[in-house]
């Protein structure tokens, strides 16, 4: 099946800093989504972005489908940004499922 | 806006007991997915349904079964529970077949603890 690799696995920031999270995938995709899992376990949709660039407030994402990677940018980070960020993809060849990466654990300190 | 509703939110069972989780998709969504997330792990796909028919199957144990009903809600039945079944179980829904690349929306999850 499709392989999804996220980097870095862990990231510690001071409040106000910017960061870039990366997601590499091994096959062509129909769907790519970024999620934030908060400390209560909820999976919050951030972006649905199989290609192109989107922005939502302090967050933006870019997917370069031809090169099989996606980037999530977080600017002016806040303590409430802490949690695990997951990239999940649906391969064009392996059925109707999202395959998750292992996530990036983000900690934002005050 | 209406979201995916899961119940119960928390469930405690003994080994070898049975548990049933319920999922109510976003209105008009016709595809439902079940995921299992163990402690410190990423969510793993279990099974999905499109228009009440199983559309894809992942790493779902034989002890587990699921179905989607005529009102599009889905239930995940887990029997002969084992300690390793303790996890957060997510339901997600989308509009249209997943092959079309539809966006998935996740519920808040059901946390199962097996003692």
C-alpha cells in the first residue's frame, strides 16, 4: 500500500515562532488531508488539499502532487496549536481509505 | 453545521465481552469509515461502506463486524474483546465514493477500555 512519511516526528517551539511540517507519499493520490489531533483526541480537519495551495488564518498548506509531497505551514504559533498533526492520503490505486502518516507531535511553549 | 456523531463516547468492558459502537454520518453523506487508533499510534483503517454496501476492508479482526443501515448510520460490533482492543475508535463520513477523492470528516471518537 501507499507509504506516508511525516517529518519531523517531534517539534518544540516558543510561542510566536513559525514552523513547516512535511508529508511525503509514495503514490499518486485522489485525496490528501491534514488534521490536528488535540489533547482530547479529537481529529480536526485543517485542509483538504490533493493539490495546490490553501490558506486558513495562520495556517497554510501546499501539495505538489507531481513530486508527492505536502507542506503545512504554521505561523505565529500559539500554545493551543499543540498536539499531533497528521497527514492522510488516499491512493489512486489502493481503494477507498485514508492512510495516515505517523504524525508530528508539536509542543508550543509559552 | 452538523457533524459526525458517535456513541457512546466512552465505554469500559471486561475481556471476552461484546461492545457496539454507533455512528451517525453528516446528513446526505453516503459513505462511512471506521478507524482504530491505539495509544501513541496513528489511526488505522478498519472498514468502509458506501450506500449500505461494504466498499473496502482493512485490518479489521474477524471478531469485529460492521454494517451500514438504511438511514446511513453504521454500527461496529466487537466480540470476545481483548486487552489489545483498547483504543479510540473513529467514524468518518464523506459524500460520494472515496475513489472520487471526497473529503472525510471525523467524529469525536469512542474510547474503549477493556479490563
